[in-house]
C-alpha cells in the first residue's frame, strides 16, 4: 500500500473517530477500537463473518456507510489489483458474497488484549489452569496455556 493510500486511510479512520466521539480517553485509556466497527459486520446464515453492504443497508449512520464504502473498495483493490471500478460496482450491485467477506487472520495477543482488555485476556489464558484436571500436571497446564503468548 502506498504512502498516499495509507495517509488517506488514516484520515478516514480519524474522521470516523471524530464522528463517533472517540476521544483521547477512548484512544489511550480504554483502547478498544473494535467498538467503532462492531455494527458494520454480521454473521450470515452460514456463519460467515461479513461486512454490511453500505450501498444498500441503511441501518448504519451515514458517516459509517461512507467509511465502509471506502474500506471495502480499498480491500477489493488490494485483493484484486486488476479489478476496475466497473467490476467493483457490479460486485456491489450483485451483493456478491465474496466481496463482503471479512478478511480474517489469527489474532495476536496484542490484538486480543486490545479487544478484551488485559483482564479479559488474562482470564482467557488462566481459565485452563483453574479448570477441571484433564490428566496434565500443573506444570504441563501452565506450559500449554502460555505457549501462544
């Protein structure tokens, strides 16, 4: 992604935060940006994680619809550099399932902490240690629990 496109993305995120009153306290104390995006996604009937169609779905406020239009177009450009604006328009009009698929990667500890907070992440890591004994020694449970950290 070029510097120009990264700057443009940064500006779009800043505009979204401003429109959502996501201020300094939210940014540096709470630190959970997922609240900005939660209502932009859903699980379809097959359990697939999808973005809402901002060109057709009117349940989102206008500033989120504009942000999501930008984001989906950028995702499509990155995934399919050969797609023209006409192809993207056709995908949108057809409500193409793949176009609205959320591209997922395995979350790192940092992103899990950002989403759940330190305490939530720590509880998820310690839960196996305090659960019923499954035949492992306490040391083995600690090792297996912390291997992904």
